[in-house]
C-alpha cells in the first residue's frame, strides 16, 4: 500500500482568486501523477472551505476558500484531511459547520475538528481492500478554539507531557490502533520557523509511536524539518508548506517541500519516499533541477537522528528505508 502525505495546503486568498479562473487541478501542478499512484492521499487543509462566515477577531491572517473548491481536493483525489490547525476557524463556527457536510458529501473524510469534542477527536478511517487505515489529528495552536462536549472546535492538545490531554491523546491512539491495521497521527504543532526540532516534539512523537502510531506526520512550521525512524516507524517532524500564496523567505525556503509517500508491506511501513516540490505561481510542481539540492537539505537535517537515505537521481526521489525493530 502507498499512503501519500502532504503538509499545509492553503487554498485561500490568491490561490482562491486563481481558482475562480483556473481548472480545479491547477494548484497541484505536475504532482498529480505521483499523488494518483497512491492508495490514500492525506493533506492538512490550512483553510476553511466555505462561502459564509465572518473573519475571526484578533487574527492577522484569515484563510478561506470558496466552498466549490472542494473540487480542487477531488481533482487530486485527496481522501483524508486534517482540520486540526490554526486556520480552520478563521471565519468562525458557521464557516466550519458549512464545510463539514461539504467534505462528507464529496467523500473526503476528516479528523481534528468537529461539532463537539467527541467528533474532533474521532479518527478518520479509510479502507484499502482488507486494511483499515486510521488518521488522528491534533494541534497545539489556538487553545481558544478547543472543542468541548457541547461546542464545535478543534482537537487541541498542548505539547506538554504533564497535561491531561496528552494522556488522553495517547489513550486514543491505543484505542484506535486496536481497531485499525495502520494508524497515522497528524500533529499541527509549534512555531512557524526554524529547522531545529523542539525536544518536546521528539518526546511526544516517540510516545505516540510507543502507544501504537505507525506514522507521526508533523506540520505547521512553514519549512520542512528532519525525519527520524523510531522503533521502525517514521516521524516527519515538519512537512512544510505544500500549496499557498506566501512570500518566500530566501534562507528558510518555505516554498520547498515534498510529497511524502509511505510504502507498506502488509500492515508495516517499509519505505518512505520523498518527491521534492516547489511552489511557484500559486501551484506546486515537482522540483526538477533543484530537486537534488532540496533532498540534500533533508538528508542533512535527518542525519542528526541517524536516519539513512539515498537520493535516486533518475527517479527524482529521496528514499528512506524503515528498519523494522518493534
């Protein structure tokens, strides 16, 4: 099985304007063939898909894409999205409640936000033949948006080992893993910049794998960070930005990312394959001539964790073997 994982996908602002005149598949550029080779495609949806709602007070940036742009997700065959992030409530509860049935009607399962805490915590499940793959999503951003037993919001978990919500998350991972053959935990965590992995992220990521997660897929930072293989399971500490309209920092290079493809043997991850990408003209494209340089940066960032990888020039892919020690 192949599971394609994408970082932050922001279809608002200038991308939304482009989608008023361009085909739904425009933001995905020439990455579509890679995405369509996967059995499941996951993305962090860094905006709300809605036509209504009012901008949330006190925020500098508000990301909303027209509800019709669910067709853009469908054009890339996106199966699963995380809604646990700091932009899903940019236009208030009404916009969130407009988006949820839109995703449902188009067969896109979602995790990380919902009409109450139970639904925000609930795993999204996608089946490939006889294998059930679960997705749990949480964020440590926007504590004021936390869902409650009676109010819509996000699955908020502070990255603090002493907080009860961390224990509840680990319990949820155990419970979900018992009911699914594979489990991916999506973590929208931390600050926007800096390639160094916060120690608290590493501690929680390892705890998530100890509890039963097969993949920890981090995002939120605008740039990618290194990859660790822990107990035969991959941790992507930050995937970076996949689609957006942001200004590019010439040093941190928030226009660079990857299509992360986890290849499994039965119910066990065996290989992580990274296809380097660039954002240009409001769309993501395979990196081409700069691919080797982007892959080289990931290799350097990952070496601190002892992660081995091989750049395969002819295929344009960085291959990370996953040694299974469980």
